[in-house]
DNA sequence: TATGATTATGGGAGCGCTCTCAAAAGACAA
DNA sequence: TTGTCTTTTGAGAGCGCTCCCATAATCATA
């Protein structure tokens, strides 16, 4: 049977209250008493019961992490392990624990109420929510602090995301600087925020550098390899010399289409991807792409969430994070030199 | 403020005890009363506070999952996401929650005591523990129910693992049946249980089928690509016609060595891997290998653990799971036909 | 030395639940 | 009607902690 506060109190000849003060680093304890109590605590390796503390304080120092299962089956990408590492790391340093919920559809509704109302967690991180997921409204109604990973277009909630606009701009700028003149794009689905934002970044880069925007050089994809392939086929007749593809998966498809058309990468057409999934380092040629700071997104999200939990409700926090251009061979070297 | 049992009791005109009985499906409640109370509970979407319940019962219905960080940085493999899915799935159906700990080395000791003694979890699943990790002794001392994923050679604890011996045997048998005569093996480190077991399976298959065991056809590797490469180089002069490599990673190295030696796979040398990491479907040629039922390992481990938690201490449970041969092109078709 | 301010400690209530035990309410037979 | 047995309900204590308040001890100052 584990020891209790009362046991420690008895063993060190003080009251339960004093032991509690020592554990919670209250200043109103004499050095002598503190020393005595700590000795006993360390000797017995005492750990206060967190369920009891949770009951007394109304706070558990546990955060929930919700990952929709529909998303978490995507195993080709180290996204979730990295995200969890980031989350876990901050939780460790800030003395929180992580409750993980992989939300299977059939349990989803039951589960949500269980999470929200059972007093088990102080706040929730929701990863990669599907647009218009009912969970968001439940969360808002519950008054539980929460943060989304992936920005939400319509509802005013705390979120953290990659700055897809700047990233799209940065990627396109890279192509511009290398001297490409007919820069096409295969966008993501325009009804998804990420697809839209990356496309807007592409447009901005061209505008800023005085490049004309040619509608025929813009094709909408759907984030799949197949979609990238057909999109590239359609682009071919307009003879682009470079293409910014809004996801690595689509970029693979685009590269396949180029190979079939006997075009060399990057000599005939340069290819820029987005995501930097691991396989992109090993394509032929290795893919230049944009990397998201996944680990940092996890840690930052939790940091913000814990701030909200501990400081109480404040202004909505919207955090955008920078991406990193990963230059490999698929865009070639400068055409200027 | 969330409602309490007392609130529900008042609202439905019964006592706190009766509401508790209804929630816990106690039989000693009249149908009429039960109906009345359930109505109120559903109307207000009441959820009992789990911290309070935990305090009262000494059970939390939470299991801890510990993944050493040294291992979880391995991102090339969907191992952990799949394992977590399996774990999570059973937890959902059996009404448990998952507390996730990615053990960073610097926090490890602190964390372990926190997990074990703070009354937050009823049991622990420890994934891919390093051999002789001190965590095992701590777990044993703590009397907390726990199960290892990955069998432990020396200490007598609950574990669940893949049957590496049978798997090694099965893989080798496949090569035998295809008619290969000089079947070599690149083993894993022999000081790791998995490496040893797979090698023993190889030996058994050869014995059972009356093949002589040629020591020159056995080279010890270290589970790295580089190790597989050098091991294969050493094997070449003994002219094997097939090689069972104890991990896919090493198999990639072995294939590289074969390509450099201008040997065709599988015409000159067949290659059998182990693990079925995703990239193995896309090597040239695609790698025949052994797949571990990772998802099932997660779910089975939790199933066993919860049984132990709910039934109380019993005999040590040691579970071995079957593997699946994934036949692709790297071992060719039968030489007999 | 008495007084008040300050610091250190202990006692009690209460967080929301479960669980035991006793009492109340019915059911039934004599 | 009374008594016995069974079913249903309620009251109370307690899980291990925090937090408030009262009291005791210490110290500075008049």
C-alpha cells in the first residue's frame, strides 16, 4: 500500500498540512521542518496521490491529445510520432502527463463526452481535425481549454498551424530566384485551407516579382499521387519550366508524368514539393520541398495550451509557424549563373 | 460547473447512493427508479468525475504506455503508430484510457516513480524495452501490473512478443521449398534475443529438412544497412544461392552488395528479409520478408494487461504471436518447377 | 513587560465518488 | 393482525489530498 500524506506526517512528527506545504513548496515552513519532512519523503520515495489532488484542486495536470483515427492510419508519414514527441517533451518539462485518444469513429461521440466531462484532463490538443468536425462545437460548449493543430477557417478558436501562405510563397520564390520563367503549380484541393493558402502564396510570389500569372499554368490537384500525375499531364502542353506541387505525394505523380513524357528533372522541368515526407529524400532526383516543423508544432501547441490552462481564459491564440525549404536536386542549380 | 452525483440525486428525487447504483448498473434498484434517474442523467449528459471515483475505488481505468525515447526516434517505421492504434482500440472497447509516456532519458527515473506511485494508472505496457533497463526492476518492485512488448530473456515477467524462432524457421523453410541449396543467413546481433531466436529458427529449418549447416554461410550482422552490406560481401565468396537476412534494413545493405557484385536478385541470389518495413514493398526487386502483427501485438498486450488488472495477480503470462510471410519478388519462384 | 505584527503549525471541512450497513417498504404466509 | 423474509433505499464514513482559518510560537517595538 502506498504511503499517504498522513503517514509522512506521522513519520516526521508534523501535521498533514505541513507535509502538504512542503510538497507544494509553500514558503511558510521553517527550514528545519522542511528539511526533516523532505528527508522522510525521499527516504520512502513518497509520491502524492494525483487522483486525490485532482479531486481537491479541480486540476489534474493531464492534457488530452485527440487524434482522429481516419487521419492516424496514414502511416507513411512520421507526422504523428513526431508530433507526439513534441507534445510529450513539453509535458515532461512542465510536469504534465499526456492522455492519448485515437478517436475511432464509432466511439467518437461517446468518447468526446467522456473526455470533456469526466474531470480527467485540464485541456485538450486536437490534431488534424477534419473540417467541420462536430468535436469542435462540443469542445467550445464544454468550456474546456483546447487548441487545434491546423488552422480552422471559420470558427474563432485557439489554433496552431504552419504558415502555408508564406511557405507557398517561399517555395515559389526559390524557383523564381533560380531563374525559371514559366512556373506552374499543381495546387491542393481548393476547398481545404492548406490547399488554398499554398496557392495564394504562389500567386503572391509571382506578383511580387513581376511575373505574369498565367491561368493555364495552374491546375488543381487533390493531394494524391494519381491527382499529381494527371495534373502534370495537363500542364505539359503549356511547357512549364518549373512546377510547384502542393504536396510531395502529388509531386511523385508529377515526376512520373514527366518521366513518361521523356522530360528530364530538373533540366527540362524543375519540381518543387511540399511536406518533406521521408521518401522524398530518395526519389530520383531527390525532391526539393518544404518541411514543416512538426516536432515544434507539437511542443508549441502544448506550451500555449498549458499557458491557457494556468493563466485562465484570455484572448484567442492563433500561432503560425515557419517552414523550412529543403533544397535537393529536383530544382537544379541557378539558371542565372 | 459540472454536475455531481448529489445534483442528479436531488433532481431525480432519490439519494446519492441510488444514483451511484444506477450508474454502476447495480441490480438492487427498482425499474421505476432506474428509469427516472437515467432520464435525468441523459438529459444533463452527466458524467461521473473519474478522479473522485479513482480516489474511492483505488482504480482509475487508465493504463500507462511507456515508450523509451531512444527507440521512438526511429521514424522510418510505422511501428509505434500501429502499436498505439492496437493499444488504443482495446482500451476503447474495454473502457480504459491511455496515458502515454515517451521516456526521455533525462526524465526517465523521475518519470518512472511518478508513473508508478501516483495512483494515476492501473497498469503499464512497456514497449521495446532496452535489455536490462532499470525500469523493469522498478516495475517489479512497485507491484504494479505490467507487460513488456518484446520478450525478456532473464527476468520472469509478463511479456508478449513475436515468435521469432518460428518466424526464422518459416522464412528459411520458404527458401528450402523454393529449391535453394546453399542458404546463407545474415543474423542480427546475437546478444539480442531477436537476433538469437531468428538464427535458431534458421538452424532448425535446415536440420528438419536434412540440409547440412555450413558455418561459412552464417555471418553475424548488427541490424544496420551497413552491417548487412559488409556481411553480404563476406558471404559472396562462398557462393550462396539464397540468403535469409534477419532484418529488412540489413537486407537493403545485402542487396546493395549483390548489385555491386553484378549478381541478379533472385536469379543468382535470393534475398529474404524480416520486418516488412514499408520501403520493402518498393525495393528493386520488392523484398520478400516476414511481417509482424504489430497492431495485434498492441491490442493483445492490453487485453492481457487488463485481464491481469481486473482478475488480480495470477501466473505470469508469456504470449508469442505468429508472423506472416510476405512473398514478393526477391526470392523468385520455385526452382523445382 | 506588554502589545501587536509576523511567521509557523495544526485541525477541520470538503472535493465527488463508492461501499458498508442499517432501516424502510413490500410481499407473503400463518 | 403479526412476524418473517426479501427487495429497495438512504445515511455515513472514508478514499488522500488542499485550503481556509484558528492557534501557537517567535520577534520587534513601544
